């Protein structure tokens, strides 16, 4: 019988600060759950059981224990961010197994805040695709293990949704936080550019990739984002005036249809916010017809940069093809103006509306399968058909969230996306918190039944 598994990060940290529980007890209970469940879920590439317990004892002995915002909180880290003493494999056989000499800055900030890193989570090779599988493991959706958890932060999302950790660290280059969060019923924030240190791969996919939290509550997402940012992200507060919310259920990419459950999720969220006093209107952002080409060029070019120092013979075929295509786009991406033009095109829309609300996905996630062994085109089509709504906001560099709203016929969660202009992370969190109050969600998957 465990007492702390299933608690929020905020609850655990408060108890540890007040010495109502020791960090070792909290960490040991979560490690036991990982050992019991992860064979079914595949969230972790590496579990740091012995090291995590030792680090929990270090937290217990800290003189500032009573002031640590994440005191004793178990956290999982996506396996493309350095954790001191552990290798960073990025889902590939081509990456070295050399232990990192220092923590990535975001990991260091989590540890400084009292968090304990219990393991590194599975990702697709080089974090390219929206499904998580490869030579190091396959991450499944805890709500429906026949389906992928999503990607590329799939292992981190699966770990939180399965109750193996209350929060996890991931990152998002074309939707890699929001896609698995939407699949797994979690809250996430892709912050705007410069809010949280990036340093992901070689160049952050031309500045499109951002680090951020995966959590089961808005409170935990805000708490972790504040730690990652090194500054408090404002808590609940009344907006001056009434929020103007635009609702769009159309895919930004021509030819891709948003299916009924995800349209319903957006309409349900819009209706709840309207009844709560927000000014909600149906409105379509002026996405350019060239958006698909711009997205593909940046997506593939980012992979080309990340793959250039790796032995191509050790990469999966889909990764090799993706990188080869990206090399053709490199000069255009580096010297092009498509992203700035997209921002200029969309800014007037956000002068009229404070927040854009859309479905987070277009359809349920693909079956959990060896996608890394399948062809490049089949992977790209699967990704594009289910997650067309996230990439525009990496291209602009603006903040975006995924928030659970509604369910699929299977009982797995659906979700909506919230988007705002730079600097509006606190506003998006307030809208998400209102949705949490109006449409509360089940925080973790029912794996113990």
C-alpha cells in the first residue's frame, strides 16, 4: 500500500518541506510502481533506482529543505537532455553511451529545487516522430496500451499518466510535448522562445524546440514551469476585462480532417468558457497555404543537423531519409523568411483575440507498432494525419498548451490546445485552470484494476 503515488507534485513537496514524509519514502514508492508497471508501458529507457534513493537522502539533509519548491518530488527526464552520470541516447543506436559529465541546465534547476531524477524516458530516434518506439523501447499510452503514447516526449508522458512520477521533463519541436500530453490526458506548456533555457540537440531545430513540463494538474504544470524558467509564472488572477477567445476546429493543413471526438472536445471547452463569462467566437486563423511545405522543410532540416555527426549505418531508415531530405532544405531554412512572414500574418488575428482554442489533435494516436521499421512516407503520413495542429506554434515561437477535455469512445482522453502571443504563458495557464475547474479530468490511467 502506497501513500504518495498518485499525489500531485505540489502535495508531495509540501509534505516533504513540512517533514510529514521523507524523500526516500516518496521516491521508493514511485520506484516500486515503475518496477511493477513499466514492463507494460515502456516509459523508461533507464531507471536510476540506487542513485535516486541516494539523491533523495541528500534532499532530506539539505539545510534549505523547508524552502524547496519541488522538495523530494520524483521526476523523469526525456532522454535527449543530459543527466549527470547517465548516457544520453536520444532513442538511437548511433549515439554514444558515454555518461554525461554535467546536468542540462533544466535538469540542474529541477535538482536545485529539490526534485529527484528517477530515470530517463524513451523517445523516437532523434526525437523526430510523433510515435515513440525504437531500439531502446516502445512507449505505450497507459489509457490504451494498444496505442502509442505519442512523441517525441512519449516516454515522459506515459510515465506521468501511469502514475510512475507526478511530473516529467520533455521538449517540443513540432508538437513533441503537446502530442503525447493530448494522447495521455496530461497538461503541458510549450513556452514561448526564451522563457526556459533550450539547448536541445544542435541548435534547437533552428530555435523551434522548447523544454517544458508534463503534469496531471495545471498547478503542477505552473510550478514546474516556474522552476524551469527560474522565475515564478504568475498564479491565478483575474484578467482585466473579459478574455476574447477564438475557436477554430479546422486543420491548418489542407486535406487533413479533424475527427468528431476532437471537434467535440474543442466545442465543449468553448461552451464551458463562454458560460464562465469569456467572449468566445468562432474564428479561423489565416494560415498560409504554404504552411505544410514550411513545416516539412524545418522538420527535416532540424533532423539533418542533428544527424550530421552520426554514423548513418546505425540510424533507422526513416531517420536517414528524413535527414537526407532535410539537407536539401538547409540553406533555405537558414536564410529564409517563412517563419517571420508567418508571424506577421498571424499577429493581427491575435490583436483581435487573446487566446486561440483548437483541438490538440486531429484523431486518436496510431497503433503501438514498430514504426521505426516502417517506411519514411508511411511515418510522415501517420504523423501529419493525426497531429497537424501543433507545428505552426513552433514555427512562430509562441506559447501553446495541451489541456485534457473529453474522451474517446475507448475512454482514453481527448484534449484541446490553447495558443497565445509571446509572454502570455500565465494567461494560458489561467484559462487552463478555468477548464480544469469546469471540466475536471481523471489524472492518471486506471492501471491497477
